[in-house]
C-alpha cells in the first residue's frame, strides 16, 4: 500500500475519532508499508510504559519486543506487516484507527491476525446512571479536563473485542497483558501492577458512540482472546528479570511458544504458562476466552516444526560474531547463563556465547567449514549450558523500610556467608524482605509478587536482625530450589523422555500434568484436552509414570519444594541382607529406567501411590533424568541418616543446599566437556543437552 493512500484512507477515520492533522502526521512517521502476499499475517502490537498522569510502567515495551521477535522468527510474520504503537503513539484514537485501517481494511478471509496490548487497565461506568462497571484499556492519553470535568479517553474492552470480531477471518488472536481491578491493600512487592483506580468520572462521548456503531455490524466472527488473568480480582503484574522488565504473562507465553511444536494446543501452552508464573511466586492465572475448541498454533507457524531458544538477529562485519535473541530460554536459566554456553544454528554451526545484555547476546562463530553460511533469522537451539557454581539467593529489601532497618537487614543477611546476597532494585530478587501490610506490622519474607512465604512472618515488635536470623533455617531450602530449577530443559533436552503426574484411583490412573522433551516430541502423543487443572484433592494418592523413549538407560532423581518452605526428595530405599548375617538394612538405590521402558514412582508393589494429606498447600516436584548415575547425590543423601520406616517415601531434606549442588555435579560429570570448558570447570557446571532432561511439575493440594 502506498503511504499517501494509507494517509488518505485513515484520515477520514481519524477525523471521526477527533484526531488533528498534526497528530496524524506524528503517527504516520512511524507507519511502515505493508507487504502484499495473500494469505498474510498481520499484527498490531501496543505497549505503554509512559502515561501522562499515571505512574510509569517498565515492561510494556519489552512485551512488544518479545511478541515481535517471536512473530517474525518463530511464526513467519513479515516485519512490514507488524505495526507497533508505543507510549505517545498509543492514544485511544490511534489504536482504534490502526485496528480499522491496518487490520480492518486489509484483512482477508485467509489472513492471520495478532493483536497485543500491554499497559494499564481499569473499570468505568459507560453512563453515570449505570451500576455495572465495564473493563477498559487505558491509552497513553488517559483523560482530559474540559470545564473542570474529567473525561476518560479509554478504550472499552467491549469495543476492542467487537473490532477484532468484525474482521473477516477466523484466525484472530488477541493477547491482553493487563488487569482491571486494583486491590485495596497491597503487600510489599517488587512487581508493578497493571491496573489502576478510575481517575475520571465520565467516559468520552466519542468512545460510547464508536461502540454503538460497532454493535451494528452484521457478521461477527470468533476471536481467540488470551487474557493475563482468569478472575477480575486477580492483578496482572510485570517483573524485573535479568537486565529487563516484562509482563509475567507475555514473557512466560512467548518463552514457551519459542520452544513448542506446531500442533501444541494453546490450552496446553497456557497450562505451562500458568505453571511458570506459579514458580515465580505469582497468583496470576491466565485464561483462554471465547474459544470452545482446542486451538493450535499450527496455522501461525511458517514451516518451523522444531522449537528453538532464539534466533540470529545480525551478523557483524567481521563475519566471526553474531548478535542473537534468547527469548526462548527460561528466565531463571537466562539470568545465570554463563559465558562459553553453546548454541547450534539451523545449518549446524556452533555459536559460543561471549556476552549478554538483557535478551540479546553476542556469540562467536566456532569457525567450522560449512557449505551453508549463517543467515539472519536462522533459529538457534541450546547445545551446552554453562552455569556458575556460586549461585546465591537474591533478597531484595522493601523500599518501605527505614534506612536503619535496611542497614540492619543487610548486615544480618551478610552474616549468612555466600548463600544470600542483598540486591538493589536494578537486580531481580528471588524474595523480598519487608514489612507486612497488616496492623500492627511485622517483618516477613515474600515472593516478588507480594505473596507471604509460609511461616515467613516474624513476631510483632521483633527486631530486624532477629527476624532475619529466624529465616536462617528456611533460606537453604529456597536456595536449593533455585539451583535445581536451573536444570529445567524440557524445551532443549535431546533425551526422549515423557513424564506424567497421575492420581491413582480404583479404575485407572487420571493424568493431571504431563511433560515431554519437546526436541523429541511425538505430536501424536499430545493430550486431546488441556491438562491445566493442576489440583490434587486432599486424601488422594499420586504417582509418576515415566517413559524412557530412547535407546539408552537413564537414571532418575525426584526432588521438590513444599509450600515454598521445605525441600523434599524421593528416597528409593531397598532392604538388603548384611553379608554373613541374617540382619537386613535399608540402602538407597539408583532409580533406573531401561531403554524403551516405563516405570511408576513409587514402584514398590506394597504401595499404590503416595497419600496426599491436608491442610491445603502448594507443591512443586523436579524430575531430573541423566545418562549417568546420581552417585554424588545418593552419597550425600545417605550421610543424612534419614528415617526408613516407609520404604519409598517423599520426605524432607535436612541438607537441601548440599543435595542440589550434588545433583548439578552429577549432571556435570555426565556431560562431555571440551578442553575450553574444562579450563573453568572449578567455577562452572557444564551441562550437555544430549545427556540430561529436567521437568517441573507444580500443583496445588486442595
């Protein structure tokens, strides 16, 4: 489309919406010509950090970047067909005009459309006489003052949905990373909330009239709406990650979609997204709205049947260095992704990581003589993961603490050796130490989202140093969980493993969660329905079913964290006879899964699953599989002298930090290392994706 044609076409629309010629010219400078092939893939991405009157957000522009890189490199969108509106460009008038022209006047029946919004949401009455509040998106020009009357220039959620549903295609997906209801009380948190109280009393007349016009549309198609929350009382949040901020929902969704396969349903993907946000300490649960059928991402993909951890963004002039995007790595892994980590390009070239800033990195080309040269846009997959051995638990101090409180807390945490590090607001904390919102106030340990960690609150009137000292027994458990989460590689592992968490009953086991290495995923084995209900009823019994689909024996460890406070592990005790005596003793045995076989845990015929008792709690289990035995780990477990009354229990760890380090050491020992990485073996773990697989199962007991 010619630029002049576009300006002429959109001019009348903007005139109706009340946009001046000067504003139109400002926006038109950011508009790119659109590609013409049909069917096409068009996207409109909106992100607002800077508001005229509300406090700034930090992650909305990153969300737009996350979506754009995903759509281009993973889903085959042409960059010219992606229109982005950010900050001052994202007014109500411009957003609605872009929907009408960039989408409405170009989309044909076979085209694919993606809409994304990251920013504030709120609730407002359409008319003063209405008792019902309506959801609304807050644009950058949030309100006006006319004769001392505040006029809200919002976009009603209903308006947006009608705009999308009026498009002449069934392939419309909208991602809304916002929420609408701000809670009255908020615990100390390191995350910003994407919701704000209504600041204006009256909705703009132009928005009401525009809504009424849309309601007259004769044909309305269905649109798939991915929402950051399931409940109006939930809040959408954005977090600080390793060098950048992003919406929790957008980051978790795009990260998983980098690694997933074409036929994976969006319902199945959202189950993984929900699990990821839960591990981050968030109570936010995403939802799939307006879709009664299982929706796959296959129609969006462009001949990309294998997942990836990122793509090549640029090849530098020297021909030896490339700039890469790492949006497919899990965030906890990205934060600790070490120099010399290796990734493989589509043509087989190995890229050696040299530096990283946020989601982009520079990598050195290994220099192999290959027939096909590297190209911008090629996908890259993880090959070798380098992790530091000196990982610590990052504790952020709530900004509401007084100066003397911060000094005392820093001093108390510093006394815990290298296990804990107090970080500033520029670094992502694992947990927050601060005052709880209730009166009288107490000090407590919270997840970044503001959720109080179980038994993490001190006594009323307790001194800061006493409160920190009280946490000393809890912190090794939390650090252990951080360490074993660094092994997660469901997307990049080359070991063909499938695992299911099942509820055991009298008829047949019921699968409630399922994980499978995506590099070797057989799409025919995907569940026919979503497994997003990760709730285990109190009084039930659970078991794991693990299938080794490969041609080599693998070994298994099961560890976990109960209620964000107690590290746990599976103890495969077996009774053996003492030599030359009639006495027996319990001995820990390796859990072995032969090639091509399936086992269940517990695998003791005397029991049928592990009993789940109350009260309600949250739990996560990490299943880690390796081509080599967990020799170091079992030795560390044996020295702890655990009770052995139950022959195959899941029990508490008394030395969780040491056990987590032992697991990483065993995975390191199982991996083939190069001479280059051997030189730094004392400072780093080297993990080869061909040699291990690690799944996280997070669920609620209720």
